[in-house]
C-alpha cells in the first residue's frame, strides 16, 4: 500500500553527526519538525535553524516551498536564512582576507536562494557588498577570486528583483566599467562585469545612460577578438542591450570613427565597417562552432540592425519636399543621362520638358507618372524604397540602367515596371526579415551573409530586383501578372534563405538555381498528392479515412504529452536559465510538473515532478494575448513571437499554469494535446500538415493497385434487368 501523500520520508544531515531518517508529516508546522530534528542531536535554540536541500543549489525550505520535498530527499540542518545573512554581513567585512574569501564563496552560493537574498538585502548587506566592490582597488585587487565571488553574489541578489537597480551608484558603475576596460582582467571577473552592465542597461534607463557614457565601442570590440566564446557572448549581449535601449536620435546620426565613441552612440557604430568585420572574422568565421547562446545573440544583433530601417520604412514622402523630389530626379538622370543632356541642349520649352519628364517617369515604371512622389506615400515601405532605388542606381549603376532601359524599350506589353517592382520588393523584404519587430527570446536563426556587408539590406535588394526582372522575363509576364510574379519572387527568396548562405554571392547563386521552371517543378511535386485525388470517389474515400488519421494524430499528441517537455521560466536571464518540466500521466488523468536544476536532456520521472493538476479540473486552454502572463507589463510580453508561443491552462478554482513553448513545434504539440484531452478540435498548423501528409500516404497505399487506371468520376450505371431469370441454377 503506498504511503499517504502527506507523509514524506527523508534523511537529514548535520556535520559531525549521523544522519537522521525521518518521516515528515507535511501537515505539521515546519518549526515543530525543525525542533524534532534539533532535539535528535541535542541542539539548543531550534529557532536559529532551518532545513535546506543537501544537493543542487541547496535552497532553503519554507512553508511555501515545503510541498516540493519528495520521498528520498537528503536535507541538511542549517543556520536560518536571517542568522546566516547576519553572519555573512559581518564576515565579508572581516580584517582577515582568508576569512573574507570564504565568506564571499558562501555568499555567492547562498545568494541564489530568494529567502536568503531577501534577508541579506533587508540587512543592508547589498549596500555593504557594493561598497566593498567600489573600494576594490584597496581590498580586492590582490584577491581576484574574491572579487569574482563578490560580483557573482551581487548579480544573483539583484536578479531576484527584491531591490531596484536604480540603487546602484555611479562609483559602482565606474568600477565595473573599469574592469571591462582593463586589458588583463581575470576572465571570471570580466564575464560577471559584462553581465552586470547588461542587466543595468536592460533594467534601468538611468543606468543605461551612465553605462553608455562609461564604456566605449572600442573596448567592447576588443572583447570580441578573444578566443573565449563565453566572453564574446557576454560582450555581444551587452552591445545588443545598449543598442536596444539607445534613443531614436542616437540611432540615426552618422558619425565617423566608432572606436572612440562612448556606447551611448552604439547604434551608430553598427553602421561602421570595423565592428561588423570583427564579428564576421572572429565569431562567424572563427575556428570554433557557434553555441546556442552565441547564435541567439547574433540573431538579436541582426534583428536590431535591420530595425534601424524602421524609421525610413514608416516615413511617408512629402510630395512638396524639393529635396526628396530631387532624389527622384536623380534616378531619372542616371537612367537617361545621355538623352537628358541632349534634350537640355536643345533649349526646349517648359511644356515640352514636362512632357519629357512624364514620359521618363513612365519608362521608370512609376504608377503616378505626373508626380512619382505619390508612389512613396504608403508605409511600409515609405522612403526606404526610394533609398534602395537610389543605392542601386549609384552603387550598381550598370545593373540599374540595364534593367530600366531593357524594359522601357519594349513594346510587347511585357515590360517590367521598375519603380512599382522596387517599391513592392522593398515591402516584401521588410515583411520577410520582420523589420520593426522585437527579437524573439527563443530564436537563434541568424544569417551569416548579413554580416558580410555594411549595407546588407541594400545589397539584398540589389540581388532580389535582378531576380525579379529575370523571373518576369521567364514568366513572360504583363502588367496584369504583377501580383503573380511577386508571389513567385517571395517563394524564391523564402526557399533560398533557410539554406543560410555564408555570403551574398552564395545567396545569389542559390536564387539562380531557383528559376521559375524550378519553382513550378517544386510546386507540382508538393501538390501532386492533392492534384491526383480530386475525383468524387477518391474524395469520398478520403473523408472515410480522415477520422482514422485524426485519431492517430490525437494519440501521437497525447503520447508526446506523456513523454513531457522542458520549458524556460518566464523572466529568467538567458545565461542563468531556470527550467521546469511538464508531462501527462500515462492514464491521462493528471498533469505533473515541477522545477528542474538544469535543462532536461531526457525524460524526467513522475517522482521528480512535485506538482500536479487533475485533468478533470482543467476548464480551458488559452493562447497568445488571452494568456494571463501575456497581459502583464514587460518587454517580453510585447514581443510578437513570444505571444505566438504562449499558452495557459485555466483550472479550478481560479488557477493558471503558464507556458512559453521553446519553439513552434512544441507549441503545436502541447496545444493540440491539451485540446484533445478536453475533447476539442486540434486546430494547429502542425495538425493540418500532418493530416495532409498521412492522408496522402494512406490514399496512395490504398490506391496502389489502381496505378495507371482511370477512376471514373461517377459510378458505372446499373445494367437493365434481364427478361427472365431462367439462368439461375437451382440446386437439386
């Protein structure tokens, strides 16, 4: 017979004594259990003690967390958090450096516990700690290990959110920034200093200003050139944080030599060649494989770099602005330079020149021939489209002139309108690259080719406008086919990007292989299963099979829920991630979940998951903006892609269990599985794809014997009744 759920068997240790084996009644007050343990070793003053875990982070056990204790757990009797905090506040100020070092080690370990951290902070311990760091040149300069532990403790204490980051002084910021600027600082100190500066920037606009003034772009670039990828990752994370928090006016002003700039000008520095080339040379093309966290930071950097285009993308052209109109005139001049010069010498009148301009703007492919400025009043792409066109005309003049003249001289209605195409292509590229969207916490799909050029977006446009012109000719398109051509071009680009070419030339080669004929072939092969099975008898068979396939998908989803998945806790820092695990009971009656020490690489046992929810108590599953944790304030909650991965379980009485899936696949698996549990429709994109694939396979198997046999649209007619039934044989 299994033990009652309120009874837990544990072992309790105390230095220098034999362990006690106890059966803890979870209904008893924790204080009475601690008194019993102290009495077992004849220890006075039980109020000075508490219990904590012997393994892992050694977290303290409180009345709120005691339900996490499971059978077989090894506990320690330890000094209570308040007493430990008081002792450590005194010990870290000891005159003995050896004693202080041991105290810092213990503080770094205990600071991960929120109960201890709260007590330590309430005793002004963090103020003492910051003063010690500020006086580091006197007290800690010869004890690098001690400083590393001190910075670790500070970061852990602040990470609990008990106290605001705004309490940090300018002296402390200067001290930490000094460690970042020192060329020979210890790696562990440098790593923690970069992490602290990143947290300051992300958590306080006031501190962003101070940090950005203290750290220069050149100092951070130097940390990208080291061989330690952890340091490189922390440096890029700080760069991204500074970039993300930079005011709009600091992102657009062009500045020379970025190396001497304070980081308040960080966004400008990204436009400079040196920073990009260092990242390309020492990280992307370095000798070491890129780890997941580095890949994520490169993805964030890529997103933030493209987001610099958002202002131009959302800026409408002012048709009355002469400077902007001159840009359009420059496009005309470059395209028709020889003709423009000859016409200007002829001394033609105003009306004749106006008619000539209208003709030229029509040949340039603008929709509004009289005033092409009106073509740029829609956002997106706004003025960004004009910027791209001017870049092409100036930096790829031969290509620009060839495309314009090639199409303006045609008289067979197959000319490709350059202006209209360039505007629509710019809008399409902004959509594909998600310009203006915040980075997603769960993604790491950066593209190396975007780090190979200072003007990557403009170069991408130059490649794609040539692709568009080529595809237009291959399709022998007319103006009526414009949208069809753009759909094909979008498909060509989106099929080429996942291969992650290492350079723009490789991307161009990949696009060259995806001709219109190849796109048609790919579409045909992907559609074949659908096109082959459209006759009414086949459709009827398909409808008959579909419930079986849906039940198969349902069983697969539930089996995956039984295996379980690991989820990252909302709000935890990426490089100190905390995870939790959730899985469905094998009888589908309980949902088990609990915290993990590390991200699970395999299946987690039910015994290791302390919490559970009866499936019968689940009222609903909500997704996206309807989730409680997506309605709260915070940068993560406003992230569009985080919203797309969020779902919550609402259960009795009025409780919620909140999830953010690690990727779209896990999101679909879990929302499908939970809906299947509740008897609701599985409506995810994954289910639709699986249903199409499995139905297609099953149909092909069942119709294998009918290969090359025509299936009639209607059943054959019934023959007429015979005139007599004398042919029936009667057995004797």
